[in-house]
C-alpha cells in the first residue's frame, strides 16, 4: 500500500499484475472507470503539474538513447509470439485502431473498414509504389496491393512479424524487410505509417517527418495514423512505458503540427478518430478473456493480468482521459490531393463492395492455415 500511495501511476498497475492487489467486489474495469471519471480531463493541479514535470525530466534523460534502442524496444513487445497476437487481434492481425462505421462491427470487419478508410484517403494509382513504415503483420500493405495491383514494401523491426509476413504472403508485388525507416533509400508514391509514430519519441518527431518527406516522390502522399493525446504534451504512463511499450510516447497535436511545419510538407487532411480505439480495445479484451486459460497456461497469470490491465487502462483512457487517434494526410505539392473530401467516401463505398475479409489472393496456403 505504501508503494501505491507513493507512486500510484506505476505501482497500482504493478501490484495488480503481480497479484498483490486484489479487487474483492466488482472488476478492474469498474474500479479504473470510477478513478478516471473522477479525475476527469484537463485538470492540471499542482500535483499533476509536479508529476508531469518529473516524468518529463526523466524522459529527457533517457530520450537520447531512444533512437539507438528502437529495435530492442520494438522486439520487447511485438516479438512476444505471433500465436499470442493472433489470439488477441483476430484474422486481420491489425494491431491498431479499427474503424466502426455503425459501431456494431466485430473486430475483423472493423479492421477491414479501417483499411478501406486509409486506402480511400491515399487515392492510390495503378502504377504507384507504396511503402508501409512499421508494417506489422503485413495486413495493410497486402490489402493495398491486392485492391490496386500495386507493388508494396513493408518494413518492420520485429523479427517475428517479418517471419509471419514471409510465410503468410506469397506474391511478387509484396516485399518485406527488417529495416529501420531511416535507412530506406528508395522513394515512393504513397507512404503509410500506422501505429509506428508512438515509438519515435518527441526528440525525433522532426526527423521522422523529414524522413517521410525524403521518402516521397514529388507528387507523393503519406498517411500517418497515430495515437495521440488531447491537450498539452505529457509523458506516457510510466508502468505502460516500462512493462508494455518501452520507449513509447503519445504526441499532442501541437507537437505534430510543429514537426510538420519544420518540413516542406502540406497537411491535406486531419481526422480525429476518438472513441474508435476504445471500441477496438474492448474487443481485444473480450478475445483474450475467451482464451484466458490457454494464455495463462502458456505465459502465466502475471502476464495475463498485466495485459488485462493494459487493455482496460487504455480503453478507459480513450473514454475518459483524453487519449485519441489522429490520421494525418501529408504531401509535398498543394495540388497532389483533391480539394474536397467526397472522393474518400466514394472510394470507401467502392471498396466495401468488392473486398472480403482478409486477402486470400495474397496469402499462401501455409499462411492461411497458420493464421487465417
């Protein structure tokens, strides 16, 4: 109890994960929901400002190393096992905010809707070359390639993600590499980056957008999809930063704007997806609870409780604590994108009539059996 009182942002989660904190009535979701609703958003009292300043100071001390530890940070989380993530994420293996047009979709349908939404914004042409920075398990770049017949390259720092992609997708149009985005030399007509910017760190936001600009052809367009936060910049929860996502940071809109303004990029479009991630996290939590006994048998009770806490806290963070998701569309030329948004909805409608769940045309028999 002393630890929790001294540093509740860390030890409340840690004690729940290791089993020394038990909730006797109700659930973790109920308790954290009450706490977060009681705290509210945007109330920056003395205690909050002091904590934020202390954690920001620590972030600055360790921030110099983030760029050199990118691979190890990514592998710490994403290389847990492809089998575990398939249990949580579903058939699409999309580990990012899904998109719920009417709110009733299951996770696979919502993730497919997210990919259609992104594709429609990118306005991909038949001869475009497409790069996916932080391509995960390959679902998005495979979707774009299958729908438009374009060549796609996916880069990741996760060895298990690369192994998955190389086993699951067999087509000449797709190429997957274990590579840092800063080391890519080619240029592309379309660049997409979903759920990767959160691992960059505030010291490197300007470098990130500089690299995006360098990777784009003169008429190129990039879509950046990232978790962010409403309000002023603030470090991520210290327990999540240590136990779940080392080196992670959630940008504020002011930080994104400042970084983009330092480059030659135009900001064509900005969308705030807000509660879509809360719905995504709720469905992931349902999936791991359906397989609770198997996960505990494989990885232990502490692992399961830690991931339960992570999913619950993040879902409630989107509902009550100002977390959100930004989709930014950027490019080099003012005329590279239409000046009205109707084409986005028309293309989404077209794609929704012709795409089934997953991308069987691009997935090998072996990949379908293992992960389908």
